[in-house]
């Protein structure tokens, strides 16, 4: 085992083990690039088998002690993590690093960090309160109940868009359930995720590890016999591969596979409010949010008014480096921007009209920028309405009425979230009932709640994050039957002769 216990240093490839930054065992290293300026930020390792074995051994040792820790002590330590997040001067440094590493505008990066503490506080108290269930007995003198137990070591494979918050959603739940956690950050946010590990100083060493790496690293963590549950957020293709690997090994998993969320604008929508809300739900983080509104279905009666106001507000957005005065930063990579540009170009070639945007901003020729874009005259058959765009594009399809909007919104392999703007109660209730998605937002898109499940339908994933269901994802149930006064039961073997079929007697 390496004894290197250096402070965090982006210039050198590092892992986080036993409460300290250490040198990796793997020699494979990559360079982190600022997507706004294309400058080199630092180096991170691509951890391989030796790193995985070392982290798993440490996690197993720490988890054996953590499992035996009483829930009050466990909750106190999770509250200490929350306290560190709320009060540490590290927040500004972390927000800047995240901004530079993946392009998130600084206010959004700082805001993401501020959301992390509450989930630790929520699960600290949830785990103290929810310890099992006593059942009504089916036999006199028998005490029958269900208890929860941790799986052991959980693996957390993270996305780049909300690397801190989505990590905390599953790590806080897993820790509260009694597990140790090994974190595999997204490559695009490896440095920022490593730096975030400083918040876990209050926890027992070995309980949290962070191993940067690539797909090979993730596969190795899933395949390890020393890991027992997996949480993943990413693309549908990657989620399928993770799910198949987990199924082969009978490992429980939570899979959040993204989506192409619909937004319905009813004839009863408050146009100014709807347009303002749609600017946020379509273009926040340059559209790189799993629940971004991508497919817009606008009822004919309000189509022109909505598009005009939506475009007016969209043109006010500033494009630029997230460290400056800009709401729209770069996309995370050239490949991400190329996909957005391809989908827009294909739609235009098939008859879609560009209302605004639709190009690389001339003031930002370097970096992976793309202007916030509104398309109209879009048809449901276009690729931009069938694929996850994951960029700053709102594709608008005109519909005759609310019923057609609901039908077309459901015409997708995705089913993560769905949003509606309407002041008609009947429409709101109809949408909540008929939309085929894990979440429905009416007049207030993109809202999360620590106490409510975040989940998807169809190809958007399996399992839940947040709420009680998010805690249950990282623990197994055990039935216990206790007879405090043992006795011989009349149904035990051997059976009396009269119990057999009459033809066999005598």
C-alpha cells in the first residue's frame, strides 16, 4: 500500500483513499481540459485493477465497523458532513474548479454545492427513524418482524453535469443504510469530484473512496466480488451495459439513464410565466440537465404568442465563459457540441425553422459553445424529437389541442420527467394521470425534493433516488421469526397416519 498522503494537487494524478489523497497504482493518466478555453487544468488517473482491489479492501474493512455503529452516532457523522458543506471556505474554490473543468456557470456551480448539505441531513434522520417493521403474528407466541441490513460496499458511477449533487443523493443514502462507498467520477469532472472529498474528513477513514477512471474502471468496480450495489447516472447505452453487468452478478442497481423531456404549453397557460419557466428548463446548464425540457408541444391557439415571448427572453441570455457574466457556458466536449449541431442541421434540412440561435457564437469561436436555440415547425418524426439532445435547443411542435399534446409527449422511449404550463385544474390532473414519466411538473419545472423519489419510466431508468425509496435502494430486508417459548408444533414431521390420503391408510 502506498503511504503517500499528499494534499490535493491538480497537477498530479491522485486518488482518495482512507481520508487522504494518494498516488494511484495505475500508470494510465489523462489531462483535464477547460471546455471554454481549451486550456489544460490538471491530470487524473485511469484507475485499474490494482487500484480497485486496494480501495475495495479498505472499504470492506471500514464498512464492517460502520455497520456496527449505532444509528445515532452514524447520523451525527452525516450531520457533520452537512455542516462542513455549509460552513467550509472550500466552497468558492470548488465552484471555480467545477466551472473551469466542465463549463458550468459559477452561480450554478455554487448553487449546486449549496444543495448538497440538506440531503445528508435528511438521510441522517431517516435512517434513525426507519428501522424495520413488526408484523401481526400468524402464530401464538411468535414475534415476527422485518429488519434492514446494508449490502456492504456500494459503487457510485457519476455524470458530469451535477457531479456533487447527484453523488450526494446516493452516497448519503448508502452511508445512512450502513454501507461504504466507492465513487467513480465522470472523466470531465474528475478533479472537482476529488476535491469535494475533503468534505468527508469527519467520516471514518476508508468509508469513502474516489477512483477516477474510464469505462474500464467502472466495469472493474462492478465486476469486483467485493462490491455489492451500484448507482449509475448516464446515457441509455451505458445504463444498459451497467444493468446487464449487475444482473449477471445479481447486484442490485439504481439506473438513471436520462431523457428527452416534454414540455406542454396549454391554451390556459400564463404565457409570460410559461416562457420564463421554459427559458430556465430548456437552457439551464446549456441544456445539459437530465430533466431539461427538449420537446415542446404548444397548443395552436397560443403558439405564436408563446414563441414570440420565449424567443424574446432567450435572446437576453449571455453566452460565454462560466467564470464571467454568462448564463450559457460551453458544452462539456466537442463531441457533445457536434451532436447538438447535427440534430439542429438535420431538423432544418427537414423543414424546421430557426427562430434564434442555431449556430456557434461568433464571439466565442474557441471552446465548445453553442447558442441557445429555438426551432419551430418541428415534426414528431425528426431525430431531434426522438433522441436525447442534451444541449441548448428547444424544439417546438405545434399541436391542435391538449389531448394531442399528451399523446405526442408520451410518444417517446424516454420517460424521466414531463412539464406542463396550465391554469386549468382539469388539464393539470389529466396531465399528472396520463403522462408516462417518473415525475411531472405543473407550472414549476426542474424542482426536486429530498423526501420524494426521483425516478424514470421506460428507457429512462430503473429504481429511485431520494426519499425513502432512495434509502431502500442500498439495504436489504431480513425477516426474523422469534418464538420466545419454544415448543413442538403439531405440523412438524413426522406426520400422523391420519394426515395421509385415505387410500394410503391401513
